[in-house]
C-alpha cells in the first residue's frame, strides 16, 4: 500500500525491517530467476528497491516516515532508544548504508560518487558517542560511528572498493582484523550472532567477502596470511598466496590459475573450481587497479521504481497558510499534483515550486519518469486549518511517540486509535504538562482524551489536575481527580476520557497536568517499571 513501513503503523524498528526486507526480496528474486519464474522475479526485484522511500535527501540519512509521508521528528543520527525506535540495535549513521544489493542506487541518492565517499569517510571520523537514555549494548567495536560489533555494519568497509577506492577498504579491513579480534575471552568486539563475527574475520582474512546475500560475488581485499588453503566441499582445494601482507597491504594484481583478474570481485564458481589465487601486493596504494566503474560487483539498477513524493513540511495543521515543498528520490522524475483529492494525471499541474495552501484540502502527488508509468506511486498529503488554541507543552513526549505540532492537542479532532495511529503522543516516566492560551474566553470544563493499551505498557493517568492563571506565571488549582487503574491486562483498554468541571473562569492561561504511573501494577509483566501515558486531545468547554 505504501511501498515502505510507516512508523505510525509499525511503531518500532520500521527502518530495520524495511531495509532487511529489501535485501531478502533481492535474494528471493535471484531464486525466482534461477527457477525461471519471471513474474515472481519481477515482483520481488521491484520490492528490493523500496528501501529508497526511507532516504531523506535533506539530512542524508535513512529516516522513519509515517503513513502521511512525513519524516519522524525530532531526528538525531547519533541517537538510539534500544528496541524502541525506527532502527534495531543501531542509529541513523549505521543504518543509512544497509543496501548491500543496490550500491549504485545508494550512491545516486547522495547525488554523486564524490558526495557518497565524503559521507562514507565521515562515518569513520565523527564522534563515537551514541546518544540516548536507553542505548543499545550491541553498538560496539566503534570506529567513528561504524559499529563492527553488530552485523548491519559488516559490509560497509567494502563499499570503498565498490566505489573505486580499494586501498581504503584494505586500510579499514586490516585495522579491524588487527584491533578487534583476539584469542582472549573478550576476543570479539560484539555479539557472535550465529557465527557472523567470526565468519567476517575468516572471509576477510582470506582476501574476499560476500558483501551481498543472494549474490555469488565476493569482493576482494588484501589477505592477512602469506598462504592459506581452503578444503572445498567438492573435494578440491583453493590455495591463496600473498607476498608478505604484513608489510604490503595494497593489491597490485590478482591472478587466478594463471589468469589475471581485473574485477574487484571473484565468483563463488571460481572459488569452488579450486586452484591457486595469487595476490601481488605493494607497500603503497595502487591507484590504477580497481578504480573503473565496470570493475565493481553487481548492483540492482536504480531505475526499477520511482519512489513516492514526500514533504518535510507539516501539512496536517496550519494557521494562515503553509508552503509545501515536494521531493522525490529519483533523478529525472517529475511530480504532478492535485488539491481536490482527485488522482493526478498527465494534465494535472506540474510541480515546480512550493505549493501555498490556504484552505482545507487534500493534496495528492504522483511521481513519474518517462517510460515507467506502470511503476508510479502516490501519496496523500492532508492539510487542516487549526481550530483550537495555542498550546505550549511543558514536558516533551517520548521521541518515538510525538506530535508534529503541540497545537494538535486542541485541534478538535479526537483520535479513535490505535495508539500508534499518529493521533496520540506518549509521555514516559514523567508527567504530561501543557498550558493552553484561552485568549480570555470563559470556560468551566476540561476533558483529557487518552488511550489505554496495557499490553504495550500504556496505562491510564495517575491523576489529572487543571489550573488557571491571568499572567501565565502564578496558577491556581481549579479541579483535580485521582484515577485508579481499571482491571487487569484484558480490561479497561481503549480510548478513555477524563472530565473535570469547575466554576466558570475567564483566566487567560489554562494549565493541564496528568501524572504517569511511575510503577506498573504488580500483575503487569513490567511490574515496577514506568508506564506510558498516551494523550490525544485537551477539550475545553
């Protein structure tokens, strides 16, 4: 339906799932191709390109996107909330490179190979600090933000070779082999996870590595040993030789069974045929070998699909007007749009500059590229004029469950769930506190619209209090209620409204405070740990 996994419909690890699904779809496509199943091959090959929906040209990272096409905010490429954000055991720095099957497509997202290589260099030189209150222990073995202790990073070192700079791969691979492995009890820099840490070492030390699952190509690098012999399953042997790799780190020539290999890879069949693989090494980088684009291994074409348009603008709620700038991650693609909810066609307006919206509307946009009309995606962008009062939130919601705009708390639109629909924001281990500017209007009743889903640690408020102030500094309590937890796991779930009534007042500022439960009940699987408080609306009468 979307071409990607929206974070509001899949609240955690949407990017991790999506990028890994793309790699899996590529691998499935190769099986279908081998079996002669043309339709299956085309279907899964198309899906293997859908990772592009997550690349944000503005920031230069893979980012979470909701079902309305908006990027998750706020965004911090160094930040992580372990098992509770859009990534899995990683952050924006590490997951931006998880496209081993479509290297050329990833390079094109950066605009040029030079821009790609600049960003790749930065990966190894930026600060190794990982930010967040609940960081992942799996982010380990750091060089800059490259994390060798976890699998999503393992192919990245070989991207230099694929980009025509094999000497940088040689440098980085040797650094990792020499500093992050030993025969001691702590000899691995991360979780072994089904042998991946060790298999990376074995393959890389032999002088080649399987960058892309489902591919029969192994990217070359400098061996660690003078000689190694592989006993193959078919009874043959492959002997790998290199001239003093301890001193000579860079590949000058590679010869397999007397035949020179100019490519930056060898194939599985070549390995299984056995024989002798000889590396001629040099002490200084060889700037002539492996630099041409045609020496790179296979990459899924970047012309399989045209991704959907997207916008960085907040298009749901606005006051006065909003300028909506549309983008698409596909070179040469054009965008056509409508503002009346109809489907854009070839006669619809061509997008050339930000669209000014002044009234409620439904913006629909389609991206297209000549000759590829059967692979167009579309996305709805909704705008809604603000109906409520200005709101200042005094405490911030959890970054994974936040509003795009605080004024949504008084927009008059009450969500119906589920909690991850995008209508609700979640506060964790701290009270919800907000001040509403009533502008002098008289009011005598305040309702707090919430949702409860105990299986996901979302529980009702502990209490609910409202205050009033004329100057926004000194507040007087108007009313308060204490709230008991309703039932156990299967009871009391769903949308819950709590209403306080009091003597009419025209005080300009209304403060609303709702405390979270700092300890879940004894019958809850998370007993003793904080719960979430999810809020959608402050309704004032």
